C-alpha cells in the first residue's frame, strides 16, 4: 500500500506494476452526526476541513459537496496567486494565504505546482505611476514584497507586450510582485482533499444541502439529498451560491452573484513567463505549464447564476488582450467558461458567525478567492473550533456593513471585484 | 449579444443597459433610522437564483424601469416603466 508520494514510492510502484496506489481520498456514506460539517467542497471548504483536523484536532468532520470537489470556482479561476493589496487588514489575510501557498506542496505532500513567476500590474499614465508608487509603499510598509518597474523592466519580463508610445493604453511602468505567480488549481483542491481524508475527514460528493435544522435559535444540522446530518458547528464556503444558502438559513447577505469568465488558447511554445495585468484593458494573462494562454478579465455586467458568461464581456476581454499582445491574434481560442462569484460592495471577503448562531460564513471573495484558499481555511477552521474570530478575520466580519468599517479594496488597490 | 427591452425605446443591445438594484428596496424614511436598518437598505440583498425583479436603466435614454427575468437562463419576462411597475410592488 502506497500512501505517501515521493521519488522512492514512484520507483517502488514502478517496479511492482503500479498495483499499490490507493485512492487519494475515501468516498464514505454520510454518518448521522459529526463534530463539524462544512458545506462546499471547493478549495476553501476542503482547506477548512484540513486545518480543523490538523490544527484543532477535531475528530469527526464532514465536507458536503453538491457536485464534485473542485468543480465550482476552484476549477474555474485563472490560477493566479498574489497578495498585492492596500489595507493592512487585507495584506494580513492575503499575505497569510500567500505564505501558506509557498509551503503547501510540502505540507500536503501533493504538488500544487506553485510557480512564483512574478506579476506585473501595468501603469498607463503618470497618474497611474503615482498610484502604483503608493501601492508599492503600502505593500512594503505592510511587509509584502513589491517594487516599481520602469518601461525597460516591463519589457524585460514581457517582451511581447505592446509598448508602443501610440498604443491605446501606453505603458509607463508597472507594479511588480516577484513572489506572485500561479498554482495548479485542481491540485489545490485534490491536495487538501487527500490530506484531509488522511486525517479522517469524510468527503461526501453529490450531497446537496436542502435546508438547515434550527432548534432553540441555533443551527443544529442540515437536511441533504443524502439524508439528515446533525452537528453543532457548520461552516459554509459556497462562493456564488452564498445568498441561496443564506436564504434557507433565514438571513440576507451583502452579495450580488455575477459570472466571471475566463478562456484559454491552444497550447503554444513558451512566450510569457510572468503574469501581466492591465488596468486599462481590465485583462490579465499568463501562460500555463501546458502552454495555453490563460486569459481573464472583468465581470459580466448582468447579475447571473448561469455558469456560461455572455458575449459582450468576452469580446471586450479578447480585444483588450489583442491590444496588449498583438501577436496573440494568431492564436485559436480553445475553451471559454464562467464561474459565479460573490460580489460584495467593498470587494473584501466575509468571514465570521452568521446571524444564525452555529453557522459560520466564508464567502464574498469576489473574483479573488483562489489566491486566498489557505487563509480562508485557517480562519474558518479557527472560528469553527473556538467559536471566536482569529485576529486576522475579525475585520472581515459581517458586522462591518452595519458599523461602516468597510475595507474598500476597489478604491484601495484598484482591484475591480 | 442579448436584447433587453426598454419601455421607452424598445428592444436594444444589453450593453446599453445598466443594473440598478433589486426592485422593492425602498430607502428608509425619517431622521432616526437605526444602523442595521440602513445596512439592510444599503447592502443586504435577496440575490435570488431563478426569477428576479430588478430595476435597470437604459443608459441611452435614461429610462429607469423594472425588468423581470431569470437569473440562471437569462430569459426576460417583462419590462415595465417605473411608474407603472410600482418600485415598491
């Protein structure tokens, strides 16, 4: 039986006919009761289960996923990992995620293929250069790596980029985060699932939560498509459908659901070994290890739960891409898809106990949830285990919408989600 | 490209329209509205999956109207001018 992945186990299995490999996680029948239940088998939900078992020693945990694990936004994003935010609270949460990502392959004994290829956010005017310098200063003060790039620096890392002075969005420089990069998004879900499963977590797929059990004003369990499950601690990490579950639990959230599209070209030889974001075109682009150009852009403009995306936004993204990289006009688009994201007024996540005691929230990550998966898991696990906020999650409580202490990252770092 | 219906101009491209919020979300009246009531009005949303009733604006003519549509399949059921629809239902 081979459970641990290593060069040694590869050689051993190679010599013995590959017969000893075990499934990466079990698929058990749901039990009647658990110490804690997590709704949503994406990155955040699986990471929560892992840290709940690993850090807090909770013995009996279930992750309930209505489809298959990693089949929602975890498998639909553009795989970028970064922490270039403005406010100290945001840097604390995204910085925690970024640091955990750096050790994740070793932690999980699963290669998440983190590639710290760096990311440049372009500046298209002298005004944007000043805002870029402000962002770099804020990041450095908050202890995150960042530096200003000149046009020559930008040319060095992205020689194919259109740097002509008469471009529609001329490049004046950029903000560089060298530790940013990409990770294999499916591997993050699978790695957490495998590691959580090894610690005894039940990962239950095709199990949709249909209602909550409320007794004495507290959440005491869930009704699911695979039977009733009782527990006193429930976490939900169901980005895109947070409002739908909240309605079942009897409260509302400050969320509108929108489709966020992405697409990939046919695979080509290496042409781009960094992540490039242009605030002018709203497009960000990188090249996957397989060679596909991975393209993302702005949200659709029509609120939606349809995981398709609409054509005007896709057209805008592609025309923006061709403005940035005219050579990519030769490429064929291979796939296009969309995920449904939680759009929150201040573009910051919501983490904390919900208005229904016993039910805890991890939602509202907008277009940027993938990069935050390890932190979302640590913080929701802390809440579930202790009933109290971690210092890093407290500013992100739902109560900020009544107190007015919003964390407006759309204004702070110009990140449009 | 999806076509939406402006009660004033007729059928136009979706890119000419802008989402204005959920219909029936009425601004609280009076001087001493508690903070949670304000938060409810400003931020909290039903955000339903399926049938929705929303305020939209046709940016070309400035007409605000209520559109009923499906938030999954995007079928448009009706477009009614704000006067006729009754924003507050």
